[in-house]
């Protein structure tokens, strides 16, 4: 657990990231707690790696990307298509939208834009006492899974905003890579 102060010169001990849920449903809260537990695993694995002189981005990013590629292949099979409409339908379901408080902004065969207003992973890292810098790094590692999913669909992923970097939302934009 880090005891670093945040870099925004406020009164918090570790993280200044604002990440509070609006949806308070008990079932959604229970699902979020499961995701928080997985995020805690990632934090502890990376922390143990650092203690052994390893750079978490070297091993964590590759491992999480492999997981995303595997999940992406399964989602393509399940949906029967590499259309991003299929990805929205199989991964970004109504329950997932509630858990992450998502708004699907655009969905075509080649573009999928989603805004997340809450992140249970960030909440877990805040509870663990991670600094804003650590939260941002852990988010970058975790997003390698989403990049792997995108790659399975033949797509890239842009992240113009993330809650982990202190933005008000996470803005994910999957896009079909040009064939040129």
C-alpha cells in the first residue's frame, strides 16, 4: 500500500480521483465487489513484482492482453461476427452498462464509443491506498485486456479520457483499423 500524497495538492491521503457510483442497487453493488476483488489481485501481483525488481508494465500488460485476446476470440465466436455491433451486444450488455454506469454513444460495424461514469477497478485501487500514479499505471495495464478484445475484432482502442487519470469519465473508442 502506498502512502504517497496525490499530486493535486488537496487534502486527501492518496488519491484525488473522483469515482463514486450513482446506481446503488444491492445486486449491482455485489457484482462491483467481485470486480474490485479481481482489481485487487492485479494490484497485489504488480506490487509483488515490483518488490522483486520487475516492472509491472513488462509482465502485467502482456498477461492481461493475452486474457483479452482469449476473451475476444470467445466473444467473436459467441456473437458470430467481428462487427463492433456484435461486441456491444455480447460484452457491453445491460447489466455491464449498469455496473460501470455506461452510455453507449456510437455503435456501428466499425466504431463503438462508450463512456463509463464509474469504475469498480479504480475503486478497489483507491481502497488499497494506491496513489493516483499507481492507479493510472494499473488502469493502463488493465486496459490491455480491452485492447486484446479489440484486436480479436480487428480493431484498435483509443482512450481519450480515463477516470484513473482524473477525468470525469472513461471514454473508450474501438475503431476498425484501415486496411491500407
